[in-house]
């Protein structure tokens, strides 16, 4: 079963930080924005009128704690878009590879946008549910 969670886009304004290229995947501001996007996805889903979606997200970790092992997988010079992968550590001690993009604003090169690919969330949810079942069976 495929669950659709809308991809969230978040803009960040940084004065004078980025010349003509999108920030690197490992940039601290990008990392903070990726974590915030994850939190926003959960908040939006849990506050939605869609009970199935709200239930789905309840089994997910509440926070993305740390990102590491950054990899730039592509860079499109024309649109100033960097495609990235990283390992995400969640507050449940689960780790998962995530994908995201970073793109400079066309009008203002001091602003960038981060888009988080949510495909990893279904696998993360399945792992969380399996861990809950395992923990209950141990008791």
C-alpha cells in the first residue's frame, strides 16, 4: 500500500550567504531546514481532517535529530538545484537514508528552498510499528 504525504517545501532567507550556487547538502542551515520540514509534515498530517493520514503519522518518530553522510547526487546549474542524500537519525534511534533538494530562489540568491522527498516515511512507519510489536511481545 502506498501512502501519499505531500512533499513540503520550506524557504529560508539567509542574508548574503550564497553566491550563485545552491548551498551544499551539509550546510547547517540546510540541515536545520530539512529537520523543520520533517516536523512540519508530521504536524500538518496530524492536524488534518484525514484520520487515516493522522493515524499513519502517529507511528512515526516525532523528530529528526541529526543528519550525516551527506552526498550530492546531482546539480542542475540551469535552475540552481542540488539533489542530496543523507542519513537521518530520528528520536527513536532509527536511521534512514533520505533524499532532498536545495534550490536558490530565482529572484533572491540569499534565499533557498528545501524540498524533502517523503518516500522514506512509509518504510520508517513500518519499522516503527514492527518495533512496537516486538517490544510488546517481549513483555
